[in-house]
């Protein structure tokens, strides 16, 4: 069995900290983060509830526990509370007023393509695990909405849609409000839905999306994530690589795999001496600040490429240093939040006092992959099926 204090602590945090609501109206839904200063959860988050489902299913492959039951609760919260009649899923159920609530709240009605893609992926994989058809139907409803309403002729997706006005929108305020290569990560859900249904509509959506996403990649491997200044934020840069690698492995598309490989190598080549990877590149310079979601994303991508034999041996030490840097962001207080991971730093240099949901999920999965690949397997060490087979890679690396 995998034995590592950081993993044990992080797993306990996911299950016991309260990041997933266990009662009331929001039972099953995952919160965004726990603020150590206010001791509050700002909002329940549909995208992160999608990540929560796939995190729980990933844990189910390695450990014994009520992971599937908890993922069912998460899916049911989405079905009852977040699904809009248009077929899309709403974004954030705020616990109290916040600055961003006008654009992202359930009440605003705005629907974001990326959020829906992450929910879609969780639902398909829950269906594959438990066979409950309502989750497949829910997944198909979201996928058909995304393709019908939000996918452009060139294969990319509009960032947001307002079902009341039927307005589709791309706004160049930040990477997540505009169309871009990060939407390649929607390929995960469409790919798995194709795997289940064999409906070529979903395969076609993947191919159009991934080929369109390649156009955002510079020759050195970096994905341009802002149209205005041609900068690269490493978080959506990694999302781009994740989607392309997943689709590339499943469909045997060398062009997609090579694109992801170049993206990861570019990030690793710009790793700092302390093991961290800067969060943003702009006009020839890096913002020398770290976010734990980025550290985790590059770590798990590197591990999969390493397992595929696509990563030069010189990056073994880079992977080790990256893992060591990630661990420094794990919270170890004497309360229920112990084991979760801090978000990291904002662009203004402030360290958020947040024990963050998706950062912790990404970190937990990356650490498990690191340990499972670093352990020499024996019958006594193998847990369920640890994903050691190359044919399992599309399920192994991307369960969050």
C-alpha cells in the first residue's frame, strides 16, 4: 500500500475537513477553499465539484473507503442545484456577497464552458464506475449543450454564455474569460463520452478543439494564454497540455502528444533552483511567484510523459525538486484543515491564507502518482490496480 505522510494527510483533508458539504442544501457540493483568517468557505463551486468527483474516483483506485458514495453525493448536488434548463451547469453558489458574484453566481445565470467540461468529465467517469444511467444522461446533456451552443466553427469554445439573453461572450480581462487553448482540457470529457457511447459527434468535437488549440502554441512550447499581450499563465498553459496529452494518448495522435511534451519541457526548462515553476511569463520575463495548482499540474504531466518514455532522463531531478517544492505548501496546523494545500501567491505577491480545494486535489493526485511510479511493485505493494499499465495512462494521470 502507498505509505506517505503527505498523502495520508491530504487524503484525510479531502474526506474529513468539510471541503465537501455533508449536510443541508449544499450537501455533496465542494467548496472553493477554507479561509484561515475568516474561517469561512466563500462559495460552493460546480467546477470544483466536478474535480471532486474525479478525485474521489481516483482515490477509490488506490484505497478502501466510501469514495464512490461521496462522488454520488457530489453528482447529485450538481444535478439538483446547478443544472440549468438549457443543459449547462451554473458556476458558483455564494455563501455571502463577494466582488465577483455578479458575473459568476448562480443568480447571474452565466454559464462557463470550462466549468461544464470539468463537470462533464466527472459525470462520465462516475457512470463508468457505478453504471447509473442518470449520470450518463446528465453528461450527454452537458456535452450536447457545449457542442450545440458554445463551440465555434473553428473548434474553440466561447468562454461564457448567458441563457437569458442567449449572448455568448469572450472578454479579454483575464485568461479564463476568453476563448483559448486551455479549453483543450474539455477533450477529457468528450473523449470519455465517446469511449462510452461511440458517438462520433464527441470525437469530432475533440479533434476540432485540439487542432484549434495547437495554433496558440509558440515554437518553444509555451501556449499563449492572453490575446491582448501574448503572455502565458502557467495554469491554463498546463490545462492546454493536459487536454492534448489525454486526447493524444487515447486517439493515438502523435501531434497532440508532441505538443504536450513541448509544453511540459518548456515549463521544466524554466524551473527555478528551489524547484518551483513561475506562475506567469510576459514579454520575456517571468513572475517569480508560485501557485500549487501549477506545481502539481506540471508534476503529474511530467510523470506521465516519463512513463511514456517521452521525457529525457535529465528531468528526473527536476521532477524530484518539483515534488519537494510542492510539499512545502502543505498546511500542517492542529485543526481539521491539516493536510490541505495553500493556494500560493497572487500576482501582487500576496500569499493567500486559503486552504484551497482544487490545489489540494491536484497535489494529492500528483503525490500519489509520484509514489506509485517510484515504488518497485510487488504483490504486497500493489493496491487494486495502481495504474502501472501504459494502456491505463488516460485514466491514471487525469482524474482531477
